[in-house]
C-alpha cells in the first residue's frame, strides 16, 4: 500500500470540519464577551463618581456638598479607616457611603471610634454584612420597598419638615430603645435614627442613597432631608471606602471562599450547569452503530490470517478449535431446525443432527464438543472434518 493511499484516507479532521464543529461555541463566547463589555461600559458611565461629593455626575453628590457649604458646613472626603476614625467627634457627622464594603475588622474599628464620640454616623443603604456591627439591634428585611417616594409618618423633626422623600429601598426593623422609625413601606421603616446609649450622638440608617444624588436632589423633599441629616454638625466627613486602604487587607478568620462575593459563587455554579448542558448537547446519542470510514481498507482474509498467526504464535490450539466448533454449530443450527439459542447445547443439537444424517451421535459429539486437538495436524484435521460435516448437512 503506497504512502499516497494512506494520505488520501487520513482520519484526521480537516480545518473546515473543526470550524464546523466549534463555530457554535465560538459564536456564543463572542456574544457573551460583547455583552459583558457593553454592560461594563454602560454601568461605568452611569456609576462614575457614585456618592462622591466631588462628582457632578448624575449619581454624584457635589450639589449636596455645595449646599451644605453655603450653610457653613465643611465637607471633607476620606478614603481610609484611620482617617475616618480620627475624624470622629462631637462636632462631626461621619457619612459612610458604602458600609457593606468594609471588612469585619474595619467595621469593628469604625464602631469603636464612633460609639461614644457624641457625633452623628450616617450609614447609606447598609445590609446584613454590616448592620450587626455598625448598627446593633437593626436588621434588614429581605424584601425591599417597591415604592421610592414615601411619607415620613414619624415624629423626627427633620423628616416632618422635609415631608415626602425618595428613601424607598432597603427596609429595616430595630429593637433599639428610643429609635425614630420613619418613611415606612408596608409597615417597615426605610430610615432609622438610633440615639447613642450615652451622650448626644446617634446613628442614622438610610435605606437608599437617592436623596444625595445630583439628579434627585431637587425632587420631593430630598434636599431638605439631606441637608438636615448631614448638616446637624459643623463638620461633615464623607467616608468613601477604598481598596487602597491597607486596613482592608486584614481578612480576619475568613477563608478565601468567604471573601468571594456571592455573585461569583452563583456565577460559577451557573457556568458548571451550562457546561453540563453543553456536554449533553454535544454528546453522541445512544442508538444503532454508525459505520465509520476507516483510514485503510483491510480484506477479511487478511484479518483471518493475522488472527491465525497470533493463535499459532501463542500455541493456542484450544482457542482455535473452540472458535471453529462454535462457528460450525452456529451455522448448522438453522439448517436442522434448532434455534440459535440452543445451538451450543448438545442435548438439543446432536439429536437433530443425528436424525438429519442418520449418523453416529457419539462421533458427532466428539467432533462438535470434544477435547482440544493435541497438535497442529489434529487441528487441521478437525477443521477439515467440520467443513465436510457442514457440506454434508447442506446437501442432505
């Protein structure tokens, strides 16, 4: 067989076949990447400078800082825990823009600095990760408010003067004594003022940041509520947690999985499910065997000769004789009216064969079910006798 013949019948897939098989997966990956880039671009543009008093973007808070400045309240931005702790005092309002981004270590340190400082601490939309430490006795309800604009429905002077405001977001419940519960949604407040156990300090929990956004400040009573909550002291410290803060690297006793956001864990689970579905989709279905094109054509006689040489090399006359007898019995059974299931049962095959040939049953038993031949000559003789028996049955 020439080298050209082997090359023309190669079983390796061509580039076209590879592309046909993988183009669906490649297209899906490209679409996912394009969607991720588009979403990231949209969100980065909309959320740039979010809750930053220096930002004039729609979701920034520069307008709030300027209005406070007109009323004699100074605003200072800090990005580290040490700066926030050192700024806490009786004449200072400390606003924490993203309390859930703080680690457990940072939360404990911040709470220790503000607990008895006599100042005001404002937590913007805190949830379960930070409430237990920064606002003891306060819990967040799993269901958020379906309405953005709510009425005060409380005796807090700042809320009564402001009237309706866009506080709808996370809803809270509290067991703290003397707490003001305002702007309820379906019975649960979205704004809490919790007085300190000692001194004149307090903690304000706000369920949504909308009243501080530049594009929402002129709506409802947002500006009035924001200026009263943030302007109760002459100094306002605006704490924007930053990844550059060295105190954020202390993970305490948390493991690597604890530090991963829940979204990543759910995303990984979804990827595994998608991979399993893709495997099921691309897997070969159960069904009849499909003929496959072989790289080279091999004649049946060559296969027989090759197996015979292997039997001879291994001196396996017993296996060769068993194969010859089994094949002969299988071919004889339908010729004499024996079912294929009974072809290898002497009690079923031999009586039918004796009746057909009127021969000696003992000789037939030795021929079809006897011991293996002792040498190569006996094996050749056995093959000749089996062939002669089959020819005789076909002629009879």
